[in-house]
C-alpha cells in the first residue's frame, strides 16, 4: 500500500506539551505460526487536521477515547487548570467544550448524553458539556475509574473497580436521573476480593456482560478470570464462566464480541480467551508473548479476525471462529492497546505504530515527532482520532 501524507488546509496552533507515558519495555521473543513481513515503509495515513493544545498532559495511561456522530472525546489536563473531558469537533478539531472531572474515565457517548465514569459517574450534555447529574461518593472503594462502562436508553452500567478491602461490584443507574436502579456484588469459592474490568452490553442488547477477576490472595495474587451474563433490567445473573482456580493467576479485561463469542485478554494467563455464549464455556485460547501483560485492553475484531498486541512488542492476528493464528510480528518496545481503522491496525507504543491488517506488515510510526506521546484514540467511519502530547489529530484510513 502506498499513500501520500497530505495535510488539510486548517490553521495549526500546535504547542509543546508534557505527557505521561509508561516506561519502554525490552523486546522479547514471540512464538509464531506465521511471521509477517515487517519491513518499514512510510506512514500511510492522510492527515485531515491537527488541533494544537495548551501545555498539559494527554493521559497516555488511559488509551481508550470515544466518538459519536459529531465529536471525538478525550481526557486532557492543562497545567494549573486541572483534568477535563474535552469534546473536539470531528470536522476540524475545534474544541466544542471542556468539562472538569474528578478522576480519568473511559467515555461512553449515548445519543445526546455523554457518560464519564471516573471517581464519580458523570452524565454530561453532549452539545454543551454541562453536568446533568453525578452519581457516586468519590471514595476509593466506590470509584468507577478505568472500568469499562456502557449505556442504553434506560440505564448506565458501570463497574466499581474494587479497593484494598476487596469490594468490587457492578451497578445500573437510571440514565435520566442518576438514581441507582440495582447493584450486584460477586462471590466465588475461596475468593477474598474482586477486581472489576468491564460492564458491557452484548451487541443484541439481551445480556449485560461483566468481566472481573476473583482473587484468592489479594492484591492480585492467585486469581480466576470470570465472565458473567446478567439481565440488564434487574442485574440477575443468568450464567457465569470462570477460568482458573486457587493456584492460577488469571485476569479479565475489557470485552469485545464476535458473533457468539465474548472475547477478553488475560494478562495473567498471557492469552486471549473466547467464551461461547451458547456453550457457556471457553471456546478457544490464543497466546501472546510469554512474560507480557495488558492493561485492561479488549482485543479488536475486524473482518473475521481478532487482533491484539502485548507489552513486549508482539502483534497478533487470529481467526475469530477458531483462534488459529493468521500472522504475528515482533517490534521493539511494547503496546498497551490497539484499534482497527480501514485496512490498518493502530497500536500505541511511543509514537503509535501502524500495521497492515491483512499481512501484519509494519507501516511505520504514526507520529513524526519523536517527542510526541500518544494518548487516547478512537476510530469511526474510516478516520483515526488521536489525542497526543503534540495536539489532537485526525487521520483518514484509506486502506
């Protein structure tokens, strides 16, 4: 694939920014069924616009942004001005609004409302950013931080992450008022604590899937990964699949879906796991680099394949139905999340890496500036949106 990098004629006002990033990790060997061509070529995206930002932090430790029909949402922090959820116009990157929030969040757009589950669960007007309601106590044991949430027309579903006291639960909040509708905690034989990862509606809306880990010796020593299907209206548990036991180190993550399958990355087991809704059992497992881990990142499903990366530089594609490996590559450093856009796979290392979805061929870094650190990213309608320390960017994925 050969593309020309073209900048759209928007005025740029790019400022130098500070950024948080995780330390680079050493390259490790990666077992493969088929190793793809990894010759580097020039980046293959058309730059649609770049919007400069005041000096601040792009929150590279929170990798998941969000989009709706009109805007791209990302968490940013300005020096002396605090942390905020910022909405950018998808057409030109203009800042539509900025709303101060307590704690970072993974954003959930839902029609004319945007939900931001952080220290509190916020409901914001999507047009203005005005706070409509706020749910929660702000205490650590009641925090929604970094737990994937979801919403439908009636309710917002969020996981309470779990604190040192072992608490961990999922709640449903009325989408109009912010009042608690139901709350559910989880127990298992020998569990001393719960770590929540995600509360995600199935694509058909029939089940609310909750991903969590049951700990036998908190914190984070000997655990089992669990996926539970709940009734969205009542919180009643319909069924559960538990992977692991008192002598394992398993960990659930954010969720993805492919037909009958519910997918998550298990950083303890160092594999992607597919759970069948019909069979209510693990359907397949696909490994990644030994010694690696992930940070609550869901795998990506596109074109009948599942794509995922790891923190030791492995990039993988497997068949969605069987888990059989299609290709794998190794890169220096490591990745913490991934998303598909057009025919490309984006993975967030120091500058953002691009790969061909079909072959795994490495297409080069996304950001030309060596000092630019990627933050939150999202894709929609063939466009990749990225909040970075160099500003906020939109790229056309025309491959």
